[in-house]
C-alpha cells in the first residue's frame, strides 16, 4: 500500500461523497484538497472561536440523475429520478456544499461559488445532531433532549419544525426515488411514524405502532416498505409497513432473553436481515417477509472450504495473517446479567456494494472476530480473528470484494503500544492470497484514529449489475477491478484516508500480481482458497446437503512474513490467543466436552429447514 505525505488536519476530516475533495480543519481555516492531486483547491477562513468549537463537518449528498432499483417483483427498473412537480431535488443535487456546526450555529459553504455562504442560528434547544437533507438546499437539525427537528431551506430561507423525534441520530429516513421524509416520534406513551411531503414537509400520513419501545425505522431500497423493530427487552419483533402506513407483515418468534439487536436491508432489497442477541442472522424474503435463510455465529468452526485467518505479531511488532487449522475455537468474552449493555448479539451487519452478495458481521460476544458470509454459497466465506476488538467494518463503495477493518487498542497496553496498535489498517479481498495488515506511516498518533474510503468510480473495464435482483444470480466474486491505465480518472486505485486529530495520510491499495507458478494456486501460495474464475450459477437447493458444499484444501502452513524466523515460532502471538497451528490444544482446538452443535450452520431452502453439520 502506497501512502502520501502527512497532512495537517483534524478528526473532522471528511472526503466528499463523490470522491473529488477532502475537507479538513486546520485552525482557523477550512482547507479543501483535491483527492487526485492532493493539492489545495480552496482555503476558507473561519472565525477562530467558531473553529475551536466545531462538532460537525458534513458534505451535501451526492445524487445521480438516474437511479437503479429492483422492481416490485425483482425485475430491474432504470429510470429518471423522481422528485416531484418542482424538480427542486435535481436542482439542489447538482451543487456541492459543506457545513460546519457547533452546538448553537451552522455555517454552510458552496464549493464552486466562493461568494455564496449561509449562516444558521438554531436558537432554543441547541444542536444535538445536524446533516444535509435530501439535497444541498436543505439542512436537518435535531435539537437537544429530542424537542424538535428543524428543516432549514437554504434557497427560500424558510424552516419547518417537527416535534418530539424519538432519537437524534436514527429513526428517520428519506424514501428512495420520491424523497418523502419518515420520522419516528413519541409524544406520550405510543410510538408514531409520521410521513412528510418531500418539498414542503407537510404531513402526509401518520400511524401508531403496536410496539413497546421502537428502536428505529429503515426504508427498503425500492421505497416500497418501512421496517420497524421493537426493543430487544420486549422480545423478537419486526414490523413491515407499506409506504402509505398499512401494516403488511409482523415477524416475531419466541426467544429466551433479549430479541432483535440490529436490522439491515440488502442493497438490492432482496432481504430484510435481522441480527439478534442469540447470535443468529435471519434473512426475510421481500415477498412474504418470512425467513428463508438463517446463519449462526458458532464458537467452533468445522466447515470445509471456510478459511480462518488469525492476526499474528512477531517480536518487532510486525503484524500479518496466518491461516489456522480446523477445527478452530474462536475467542469469546463473558457478559454478566448485571451489565447495562450486555456483550451479546449481532451489532454490525455490512453488505458489500453494489450487489450485496457478501456480508461482514460482528458478534459482540466475539469482539475480535469478523465473519464474512456468502449469499451465493450460503455459508461463511472467510473468518478473520484479530488481536484487538473490532472498531469498524466498511466495504469499498464500488469494489464488491474489498473490506477494511479497524481495531481498537487493547485496554491493558501502554501509550506507545496503543499508538502502534491504532496505526494499523486491515484489508481483506477475495482476490488476494491472504489479508493484509498495513502499518500507517505516521510518526505519532494522538487521540482516536479513523479510516475512511475515498470513493473511486467503478472500473471502466468491468461490467457488473448495479443491483442484485436475486441473491443467487450468477456472477464472479473475484474480478479484475482496475485497469492497467491509471491515467484515467475512472481507473484510479482504491484510496484509503487515515488520520487522527492532528493530521491524515492517503493510501493507495495495490493489487497482487498474478502468479502462474502452480495450477490452482494464488500468488504462489499452494491453496485453492481463491479461484480467479466466476462461480457457477447456484440455486437454493444446490447446497441443501453438506456433501455438496464446495471443497477446497486448507493450507497447513502459516503464511508468515518473508523476513520472519521459522525457528522463533514460540514468540509469535496470534489472534486465537496462542501460537498459530501448534499441535497442542492451545491453538484453538475445541476443549474437552465441546458440544457438537457448536459447529453447525443453519439455513432454510424454499420452505425446508436445513442444518449443515461437519
């Protein structure tokens, strides 16, 4: 991975949604840089007092003139984006603006028009959360104590207030294609969803929810459904409403203890995915909203074709990944009943872009493990075990098989060791022989670090459907993602921005050179883990039996760095808690008395329940 020189900035450094600019605060100025050349494009002077109080830096949304969405019955539709009679969304969507806000005031700047600026004084209630609305002409402000939501119109200088939002950072959203605004409110003892017109924000409809304590709402990508989930303490309950407020389906099931923890739509709208406190993923079909697939995060992995990677360190603090043998027991942490926030359940569900055939998840009782699932193979695709707890998981915006992981520093380490732990970015790709642990070349790290993708255009030499009308549609996992002509803007290498409160660097992800040393190998590593060819078309019944799972040999040799000393393997520390691939039971083998059911994996196939055991 190639890095640029270090630039000064703040932890509010943000790349623009279209990937053209990087905004950072260098007190007391706002600096805009070009992502292609990293040269300064514009410097905006700020009031020193305001610059020191800034809490939010937000870009206006990036809107295309066309949209692609699954149709009502899975048929693709490509058409012009609808915004209403006045076409204000297309007009506002063409502008690129940036806002800065403290707890009382907001400053908005236009990237192209240096003479244009807007200042907003929020007044009573202050600012708890702020962002742009459906386009660059709207700013949505949530006040303290959930008193109200204020929508400011920058073109008319008008405002609209909606009272009693339930949450300041979730529980609202704009409907795809029509931009109607849905908001979860609670004024007394009942949860209510109000739907507002997209230009005037007049109330279109409102309906009371049969919930005890609703936790959020999410529009489906096609804009046809609104998913609402109840509090985990009230059981396992998810409701699906039509866009006009009619209850279409209620999905609930008995559960012992807590219920739903997170809900996510697949990018194509094929599935409504539910992560629960029992460590299971349930995929509801968008036709009947009944479960068609269930995946379980088991502690022990005994599945053929699933590669388990463990992060390791050698004495000079060099980090790398080694392949672990199966069966493998993943590290877990215990949670006592007295904990206010129990360390249980699926807290992260991240679909890859744009097809949603790969899913990365994190189970809070396994905080150091990232699961990567395949909806084409209906099983885990890979498992990554880190040394430290997972802080964030993010897929590349346009490259479907490129994942970035950030980890938090260990709590018992000193400041120097914590700084070294934070200065590492982990990358996984289905096209690589093994994952990468990239050390960022920043001399000192202060405060919490962050890492973000910079949007690059889809490669010009790859033809890929921008949606997933069916999760079992044929298509390759591994593809040639970037051409060999980097002079073209659309063929730039993937870009990662990493920084802390004092500065940032930009890195360029390199592809691995293809090797033809051995047939069926990748980059000279003797394994069939990555096959650079399209997967065969599959149907739900194809993997109904365990003996039909695709077999691939697992390398029994740790992939240590080239300069590591094979004789010093006892000093290596792995993410599984000990020396990787040692013959003793400390390498992650199941302890005596382990249950056979711990290595199972469930899903349903067109109405029939299936359990895969190894």
